[in-house]
C-alpha cells in the first residue's frame, strides 16, 4: 500500500500526447506517425528558418475528450517540444476541462494562474500545461517540454546586428 502511495505522489504532468512523448519523440517520427494516422500536416514556414519548427495539423484532432480544430505542434532541436490546441467549447465543456486539469495538476499550479481571467497554468519543472478559457471565443490548451522550450535555439549572435 505504501508503494502505491509513493508512485502516485510522483505523478507528474502528462508527457504522452497523441502517442508521442514531449522532449523525446523526434520530428520525423511524429510527423510520419501522424500522417500514417491520416492527419494532414502543413509546415508553418519560418522566414528566418531558425528556431522552433511548427506544423499545423488539419482536420481536427481528438484529444482529452474534445475535437480540437486548430492544433499546432512545435519541434525544437528536432524533438517534440510543444502542442497547442484551440477550439470552441461551451461553458459547460470548458468547466469540465478546467476541473479535470485542476484535479490532476493543482499541486503544480503557478503564479501565472488567474482564474478570474480564465488562465490556468501548471508546471512541474519538466512539463508545462496551460489552459485559457476566454469569456467568449476559443479555448486554448497547450503542453510543453520545459527544457526544450527554454533552450537556446537561435544561433544568432551580436555580429548579426
């Protein structure tokens, strides 16, 4: 019984998303895997071609019990770094999603959380989870790998000025 309690106390923010692991899965594996599952991916071009690489997943993605119409997946240094999902949810659906996240991640709530503004932010020092429920409009849910999101990905230097 003590062993079960010890394992549950180490539960952290979810890192497995759509079958891929934040900070571990490579860009080629995620892109090919999603395409093999029937998703249409479009690279979001970066004019400078430096820093993170983002893909837009078209056609709606089922995640967390909802269909997300706008899903963007980010890669840093070739690794799965982040996912941001946006869709319209009813007030009841948003409340249910918020309650699920709070029950799972409340101990990781950050000072950036502001329920009166619809902002719920969680961070376990390895993974961040963010939920934004505006008073009207689209709900946003995102997860990110802290190490990759904070990595220095821009190879520019002072001499570029």
